[in-house]
């Protein structure tokens, strides 16, 4: 019994990630973007703990890796695209050029699929990331409905076809960019832990004061710290 639990627990958590993503899609297309965003955050928690459970229980399998990518594609690929699509529909300019403009939101799903496929075969990404991880991208998009709700004065800038299009293009590029980024895998006596602690510290402070509005800034700090680490610490990407 214990062996069966040990074997299947990580995959069960991954399935919870997938289930949360599916529910979030329903919320998104029902124009309940806040609950859709909560589903992304919940999926991110499950995504963290399925990997954590695999490492602690030493339970690794080929099906687990593939299942994780499939779940991530729904929760961190299609769901954020659905949220972005609904935000496009709220743009006051969108009806001047036709609804087809909204479909650019689903480029996020396409580039997330490319990112996940690349991750599965890229041996360089055992200890670092190459390109922005799909959960980070999804969490940034999930923060937008909260920012709109928290700061109505910013609606003109956020619910804007140009802003959303630029965001879409930039995030798609970051997903597949050859950009080495920090992984939050702490190791004893690893000098790179300093950057990980700085990232967590800055994130905690910003989220404490600005809540969800801090997420875009946190992503910017994450990318900046990663660039500093790999540039000045001579931490080369494995070739």
C-alpha cells in the first residue's frame, strides 16, 4: 500500500493541477477572470508540490514527466490565453477593428507548447531554465484581472489593444528565448543561492505591499537577477 501511494502520489498532484486548469478555463470563458486567475495560482501550487513529492519520495517515471507537461499546457498555456482573450474583449478599441484581433491571445498557448516541448528534450535545463517558465508567464497574466480590479485608474492602459498585444508578443518571445534563468532549486554551499534568496526576499516585500500588482515587477526582477548571475558570476549555460 505504501509503495503504491509513493508511486502514484506525484501523478495525483499533477492531475489536480490539470483539474484546476480545466475549471479555470470554464471560469475564464464565463467572464469570471478573478476565479480563473485563482485557478492558475492553485495550479502553480500543485505544480510545485508534484515535483517536490517526486524528489522526496524518489518516485520518477516517464509518464509523470509527460503528464506534467500536458497538465502545464492546460493550466499555464491555454488558461492564461483564455484570460488574455477575455481581457482583449474588454478593450474599448477592439470593436473598431473586429473581434479577430482577440485571437492573438492564443499565441500564448502556442508558444507555451513550444516551451514545454523544448524543456522536455533540453538537457541544459536540469538546474536552470532556458526561457521563461510557463508557470511564471501564466502567473503574470493571472495578475492582470487583479490589477484591473485593484487599480481602476490603470484600466485605460491595461485594457488596451496595444498594451495587450505588446504584452502578448513579449511574453511569447520570452517563453522560447535562449535566456538562462534562475531555478529555485537550493543546494548546500551553492553561491547561486544568494540570487535565489534575493529573489524570494524582493518578491515577499513587493507582494506584501502591492499584492497582485507586484507580479509584473517580480518577473522583471527575476529576469534581471538571472542576467546578473549568469553575466557576472561566469555561470555558463551547459552546452
